[in-house]
C-alpha cells in the first residue's frame, strides 16, 4: 500500500502531525504501541503563557497558543468530544521576593495582557495565599485522556492506525521510496517522545527526559474554577482533584513511587491547608520528552531527507504541537523555512556522527 507519510508515535505530537497531514489530503499510516509510558495520557495539559521560576513568557506562546485555541475548537467538532477548557491560572506567591518579581513583570508591556488582577494576601479563605496572588490570562486546560482517546478513535475509523511497535530493522531505505512491511512511503516522521533514544536515526539528538508523577484525589475541599499553582499545580477534574507534578531525570520508568506520592500529598495540603484528609484515587506517571535546550527537535536527518523528526516538546506538547504541526507540514509540502530555534539542524555539527 502506498502512503505519503509514515508517522511513528500517536502521542500528542504524532496525533497532531498525522491529523494535519490528513487534513491536507495526504495519505498517512500511524504506528503506535498503545501509549506505553506515554506522557500524553498523564500530562496536566495546561496551556500557560508564563512559566518557570523566572516567570518568563513561554517560548513561541504568542503564536502557538492562539493556534492551539483555534485548532482544538475545530477539532472538538470533528472528533465529537469536549476536551478544551479555557481556565485562568491563579498563581499564589510563595515569598515576598516572588511577589516582587510578579510586580516587575506587570510593568513590562509585553506581559500586560498576560497578567490579570492582583489579589492581596488572604483573599481566598481556603487557599494558602499568604503572600498574595495573581491571575494569568490566556491560559487553558486540555483534558488529555479524552483528547487522546478521541484521536485514537478517529485514526481507527480512518483505518490508518497500526497498533504495533515499530521495528527500525524492518525499514528499507534502498529505493527512492521507503519500504516498511507492506507499506511504501515518500517519507517517515518519528514522533516517539523520549524513546527516540532507541531510534538509530535520531538517538544522537540531545535529550533530557524527565519522569513526572500525578495524583488524582478525592476531598471535601471546595476549589475555585481556576488552575491553582503554588510550586505545584492542583485543579478540579470532574468529581476529583488532580495534583502534580514531580520531576525525576534519573529513574525513567512508569513505576509510581512512595516519595512522589508523599511530595504531591504535601503539595495539596500546602495549597489547601483547610481541606482535611485527601483520598488517593489514582497515582500515575509518564516520561516527558524534554530536550537539553528546552526547544523541540523538528526537521530532517542530515544524511537522508526522507527521515524526519517531530519531537521533543517536553511538558508543553499540548500547547505547541497544534501550531508546529502546521508549521512542519508547510515546510514539508510548501518549502517554507523551519523555525531556527526548533530546527534540529542546529545540533548536527556538535552531536551527529
């Protein structure tokens, strides 16, 4: 069977990429091994324009977040599912120094539409806001499990999803087209997340994957309809709460740990000091495909332009992938230039052998 592209990986990157190509009338085949160790099922799915301890604008948020909103709104109709929710983030300061940093950001013009009103200390009786808090605008939440299952059903319905591990040894590169089992393709796009480290074509790219753990909790606490953040995040999730997440770059497995459970329960108690007991409903984890430079790895293999990477979006996959899937498709089909900071060509001289 002839296709235009083989897409390896049906996480958020592979799903957005395959959907974008299909939207343009191109034939695809998608390989996935049922989301084993996939971060896309566990992730918070928060779209946040201001991130990190230094409170900087999230990379490419000015274009990516607008594109994501439009993409998901359209996608909900196509997939017949509801998974995109516009929610403001309530950022609670942990110290006077953090409050001062937020005050500095308010006076910078490029942050003006991102930071909402200031709330004096103890504005929220059930929350730990003793140093004040700020609302973050233009934020949202993607209900990851709902979206990913809807994507899967869509690809199954189109008969393009092949649930099987991809065998690199079976890929034949001798002819003009790529050959894999009964498929012939012009190009192949690897969207494997952190497991790119097993990929013989792209394992040289500098990755820094990180395990993240999340708890689903039951409590009598009353939460406002915001994403709460104070070192960790906590939010309403149907009849439960979700709290996360941890960062572990050493133990790259999907085994929940007692230490992470304790850390997250402590975080929930810190944010909601009057909540009382929390019952743990679920403890889950996944591996984020973070890169050494915090920028994705998008582009063409240095020795074979049929081999492509669309990977490395780290913890921001749900925010960035809709925009960059269209951006990469424009590059592949129209020849438009790739984003210089996302183009994997920047790593060739230092890392490729």
